[in-house]
C-alpha cells in the first residue's frame, strides 16, 4: 500500500534532488569541482552568502520577538472561539501565495504606498521614504511570512507548560516579572529554539520575497540559484549553489528534529505546521 | 478586523495570576498589534483590487469592478487561472489516492524502517522548495518533458503529499486499533472493517488533507516557476512574472481572486474538522 506513493516520491523527489548533486560535479560528462571552486573562491558568492545569512538571522530574531507574544497570548486564551479567530489570523498568510504576500508589502512600502501616504498625510514626513527594494523591505517580508511558523512552533510548547509552577512562584512571593523571567521564560526555551531553527532555514531558502521586495538588486543565495537556472542557464553552478543550500538547511533541520524529538514522524503535531 | 477586536475585548487569560495584570495588558497589546500586521496587508490587496484607478494607488480614488471585468477578458490570466485550477485538482486527487493508503500503513503496521519511511514521506516539507524545483527542472529536461502539464502535476503531487499523509495519519491515530480488531472479531472482513469502521472515522481527515493539498498546490510558486513556460503558467507564476516588472491593477485582481479561492477552501476545512485540529497544534 505504501509502494505507489513511495515510487512517486522516489521518481519525482529523490531522483531529481540526487541529480542535482550529480549535476554540480559533472560538466559535459566530466567530473569536476569547478562549480564548487567558483562558489567557494569568488568573493561575490561569499558576499551573497554572508548577506543571506545575516538577513535570515535578523529576520529570525524579529520573528521570534513578535511571534512569541502571540503564541503566549493564544495559549492563555480561555474561549475556544477566540482561540479560533486568533489562529485564523495567524494562519491566513500561510494560505496565501508568497507572491501575493510580496505584492501586499510592495503596496504598503512603495514610494506612494500605504505607509508613505499615511505618514505624509499625518505630517510625520514630507517626502516619501525609500522603503521598498531595500534590506528593510526584505526583512519585513521575511518576518511577515515566517511569524506563523514561529507561533505554530512555540504555541504547543507553551500549551503544555504547567501553569501551576507560575502560581507556585507567585505564592512564594515572586513578582509577576520575576515569575516570568525565572519560570515561564526558561520553560519556553525549547519552543523558542525550535522556532528559531525552523524560521532560519525557511528564511535562507526563500527567494520570492527577497527577489520581489529587494527589486532584484539585492541578491541572496536562493535568488542566485533561481538566476543561474532561469536567467544565466549555468546549471552546474546553480546545482552547486542548490546543494550548498540543501546541506545548510539540512543541518539546520536536523538540529530542529533533535529539538522537537519524535514530532518529525507521522502523527500528531508532526513536522512543520504548513 | 471586528472579529479581532472581539477577540481582544472578551478574551481573558485562564491564569491571570502568572504574569500579573500589567503583563497581561502588555501581552494583549503586542499580540493584537502583531495579529493586525498579519491581516492588514491582505485587506490592502483586496481593497485595491476594487479600485477604479488605472494604476495601483492607495487609497483608491473610487471603487468598481472594472478590473475584475478586465481580468476575465484577458486570455492570459484566464488561462493561468484555469491551469492553476486543473493542477490543484489533479495534484490533490493524486496525493490523496497515494497518501491515504500510505499513511494507513505508516500508522497501523509495525515494520523495520517505518520511522525512516515516515520521515521520507514528510521530507518534501523539509527540503527547500527551490531545491525541489531546480532538481525537477533538470530531471524533466533530461526526460524531455519540460514545461508539460503532467510534469507540473507530478511536481505538485510530491510537494503536497506530506499534507495528506500527516492529516490522515493524525485522524487514524484517533481511531484505536482495538476498534478495528473488534470489528474483525465480530466477523467483518478486511473490506468490511475498512468501509464500515475506518472510512467513517477518517473521512473528515481525508477531506481536509485533500483540501490542504489543494490549497498548497493552488498557492505554489516556488516549485511551479521552474516548471512552467508561456502557455502552462499557473496563476501565481504569471503574477510573479508581471510583478518583477511592475504592479498593475490586473495583477492585484489576480492576487485577490487567488486569496478568495484559498479562503473558501480554508473555510471548508474549518467546517469539516476545525482549522486548529487540522493544523494539529
């Protein structure tokens, strides 16, 4: 019964990814590491890789800072109905195409976008700020896209947190702030680190958001892969870059698997939320 | 927005003592702000899609259905819309047909390598979509089926399969194996047990899994973009190609329509088994 599905996965998933690995080291049928040498020695690629990493790190940090309160809030809600509304709002971006999420932010951040129009009308600024096609725009888009993943990864950890420990701390004379810092926060660390790992991997592998909100000028690793395949037609180089991305995210995701334990297998709460 | 306001007004944490009243208040404000930021951008897209202006501007100077009319009279967009519908239907049906039996075996049977197989079934979620996309691009070029609808459908099937496997797996776990054994003890054969006991219980899970798969195929751009060319563009890919140059009212309408379809599918899932239980939080 698992055979048909396994066969389809093998042919259309395992084989293509394996082919990618092979293609990175064979040019015209000859084994060569030229593509990897280019990637690893040319300072241009080092610069792009470095940019991808710091953009992802900053986005991940902001994402956790904004996602954690939502996760905390939703787990402490008493009414099922309210929980549902909050989850609907959290999940909405996940059911929207990445292109559309990018478009929405283009309309908000553009020179004549929602934000600049509003701030000009309020008299805060006189000339529109240049927000779109910048690192700020990319980070905004990435954070927006990844908040749902952060919330959905942190919330289950907070859900099983024993609130009696908080009560005990309060009864023993701790202030709300002390209770939070000494009890609640340490207990939420597993959720926070799992979310950070997942979000980082997802940021690193997205290219729709960086290429649209960066206006094609700000290059990241994933958009470079895109270009090598669809614009420059340098497939070996593209394959080498894709393999690098695969390895980096693979290592990161394995770390995630360790953290969330058995949740990577089929079953309740398994794997990525969407 | 009113739904959100409602949430914020009525919701009281079950445990007010833990973080104190001030903490609660701060938490509520921050959470409400973040939730607003999640929802508002989509509302902007919907509002602007009804604009009467000839270019994308906010706030719109007037409202009308002008650009919706234009959308349905632009063959390029209509054909991309239909391609997306076809691919989403075909891929979700294929993923359901393949995924339901597979997840039954993964949940019920004990065999060597079961954990590994389960991980492999969910791995398309873990591998960056761009890697799947470029891998398939090369594979299809090698097979000589570049830019064919079949190739696109197969790719989507693989990408959405994990959603079916996981959702169905979760609903199977809610059915105790003892109930199946009881049915067998009472004289039901394998087919009888499956149709009379298993199917009724996992029906909702199967339907939600299929709908999830459909949504994920419908919104996919990360993989599709490598596998479609003029004529086989899906809606998100067409929108991407336009957006790379400039935002036009037609693109905004396409985006709004795409969101409406997703929203309808989400509502059906919510009706079937409840959204949060579908997401297994």
